[in-house]
C-alpha cells in the first residue's frame, strides 16, 4: 500500500535536558505507520504507542483516508512527578494475584531506570481514555501548556498498565529474568505484527515466525501473557476495525475487506458471535 510521509518536527539543536522524556502517539482517525530503529508498526484509532523522548520516529500516513495523529510529549519534570506519586505502588495494587518471589525485579524503581515496552497498547485502557480526553481538550482550544495534570495522570496510567503487563509476564516459568524478558519481547513483537497486518491473511506459522518461536511455544506463551490465543487476538482486532467502519456508514463489503475478514459472510458470522448492535446501526446482513 502506498503511503506518504508526515514527518514530526526534528529538533537536533535542542539540548538533551529540554527534550521530552516520553512521547505518546495515537491516531484519532485513519491509520499511520510509525518506524523507529528497526521497528515498524501500523497504528490505527484503537491503539497507542509510547517511546522514549529521545527516540527518532518516522511517520507515514495512508493517503486514501483522512488521518489525524495525536502526539503528547511529556517533560522530564512531569514524568518524575508521575513516578513520585506512584513511588509506594506495589504490584498488588495492579493485580490481585498473589505476589511472586521476584516482585522486586518487576517493580517500579526510579523514573530514569524504568523502561516501557515499545509495543502497541489498546485504547480501551485508562491511558487510552486519557489520550482521548487530551485530544478533546485540544479540539476545544486548550493549549498543551494547560495539560500538565493530564500528562502526569497519563504517565501514571501507563505505569499501571506496564506493571500489569509485567505481572502477566511473571507467569512465564524461567530461571533467568533475562530469558523471561526476551520471551515477553517476542510475544509483544508478534502481537504488534498481528495488529499491523490484521487486514492480510495470517497463518499461525507467520505469527509464530514473528515471535521467533515454534508454533506450540508461541500459542502457549501468547495465551499465558495476553490472556487469549493468537487467533482470538486477531479476530478481536478485526472485529474492532469492522465495527469502526460500519459505524461511519461503510458498506459491509468494504468493512470486511478493510478489517481482513475477506468476505461479508465471514464478517457476518463473526459479528453474530459477539454483539450485532455494538456499532449503533442496523446489523450487517449478507444482502447489504
């Protein structure tokens, strides 16, 4: 698919101390491809991405649809304030599961040493809801300088989601922490691959290759960490995309194609399994 670039302002002259500590990115409408180092993901309007503020990120937008990109830059002072508020947080506050022996290895630590996983996150969570609130504020004319409280809260919510992810990763039985972290990274790479290529035919072999794992270990670890099978993850993503297109009046055939279902009948069967009325419009019948 042809895409054209939408470059974010490059500021090589800005001193390191003045650069943002963290940068949140999401798409409000349409879709965009984000690339940094050797990574590339496709972000649509049900995902967000968080990168270190010093990370150069190239942005490409799809020309056939109107795309609006939201970028929220968080200063070091704001990041540190968010971590200071959560300094006493334990993993038990994030997850009710019994604490693990190595909870100290997956706790918060200090702001500078805390690393967020560089993978797509769902906008259904608290951080995604906060990003939408920031977008609404800007649309109403609020300046970024008036967003400080929201940006601090956004980082706090991102911390909570990161800790929840680490708790789920702690279910992976490994002797070495480094091995567990590597397996988590592989699973998240595969999840990003699925989300970025949901509109293409995807086999289990392709998904497993994205994680550099055998099919058996891939399915087992993916389900352990993300709470659903790779196939269920793919169907949920496709369903969310289809619902968005139907909600704005797209024809069933177009929604099916863009979501990756391939046919109206496949879309119809999948919607029947969930909630046919979730789009707020009449159900998509095969004759539509």
